[in-house]
C-alpha cells in the first residue's frame, strides 16, 4: 500500500514508518518542518497542524493514513487557553485530514487517540475498556475525545474506514516526559519514597504499538473499531522502578512512605497530577483487540524497557 504517516519524525512516528517500510509498503511521512526520516520514507512538509492545513500534496495516491501528529508532552503549560489550542491541533487538525483523505480517495484512516479519552484512573479489578463511556479529565483528553466523535461522523458520511487506537503510556528509545524524568532520577541514584505504592499501570512499547498500527491498516475486522493496546504484564510503580534500575545497572533505592502522605505533599507543591500517575492505577483491557485481530505484542516488556534505557544512556 501507499501509506501516509503524520507526525513521522516523532517518538512514535519514526518506529511506525520503519515498521511499514520494512513490511514493503510505500510510505510518505508528513512533517511540520524539513527533517530527516527513516530510510525509504519520503518526506512531505505540511507545516503547522490545524483546521487550515493543506494535506493534499501528502495524500496524493495514499490508500491509507496513520494519524499520529498531535500536541502532547506539555510538561509546563504556557498557553493562556490550553483547551482551545488542543482542540485546534488535535481535533480540528484531525478533522481536516479526514475530510481531505476521504476526498482524495483514501480507503482507511487509523487515528491514534489516547487512553485519556477513557479517563485518568481505574479502580482495582476494573480496567478501562473500549466500550466505556468517554470520561476525559484534561484538555488533551477532551480534544482527543471530540476528535474521535467528529471523525466517526465523517466516516459515516463518506465511507472512510476509521480505526481508533487508544494507547496508554508509550515507552521506548527517545521517550520524553515523566518516564525520561524518572530515568534521570534513577541514574543519579536518588532515593524514591515509593516502596509502599500498590498500583497497576498499563504500558505499551513503541515497537508493539507500531506493529498493531501496521495490522490495523489492512485487517478487515479493524474497520470501524476502537481498540485498546498494552504490554504484558501491567506493572506497579515500584516494579517499574526496579526493572528500570536493573537495566540501568543502578540500585533501586525505594523507601516506604504512605501514599496518602505523598499525594498530599505533591498537591501542596503543585505536583498533584504527577503524583496521581505514580500512585494511582490505570489499567486497560486489550483482550478484545487481541481476539478480534489475532494479534499479540511481538516484543516482551523486559526487552522494550531495556531498549528504552539503552536509548536514554546513548543520548547522554
């Protein structure tokens, strides 16, 4: 197939482009500015994302689209109206792409959304499911949920086959955000008061996500579906720290401390959101995805985390 991948130069986009090119597809990568892409991937500069983005040159001849480009990883928000900006880029940019893709004759669009559409936390034994009612809690999740709804309307009107994939936290080489910060703390050998945390977090390796997206592009059963994805197994925060420390060759200096006290202290210094991710659970049920597509993650979580650590070390 001839495939357009948006956000091709990003953390997920690069592995997706490589996986698709390795499978023999003709891949065009849409980028905001001139940048190097993986071997065998043609670049098309589209500029900033929004309702006025002209996707037509990038879409020329494309049978399918993987839409990854989005505003994300905003560690310190500076926008006066974050929701408006997320809507412009992540909702309206996706809507413009879908409309133009349908008009250009593309058959299928795989939209990479976020588990944040479901919400921010799960109760023990009650993982998020694709059939749950959306309950986003932050501007990023709200914009992604609204994008899903509008894309479904376009698909129903035009016949464009829509596949929605909601990944949880993605790990892998070149990771940014909280995982990169955690790796930095572990590398410095700093003690972390997280030994008493008993939670469950679903993660997905970037290689596994790329493989699922490859399958979603042409699997007949994927059309019209909303799919969740995860690695095996879900990890507690202390377990994740121990695995990362081992891969780094550092001791995991975990100290006991009541999670409620940690949550209170974090909230007092404006780090409540970070504390929720470290202390709370967010688990997903991807059983329906595996059953529907006959898919299993090709990379085990130990190898995926080791690859992330190796990438982190190599960038020092």
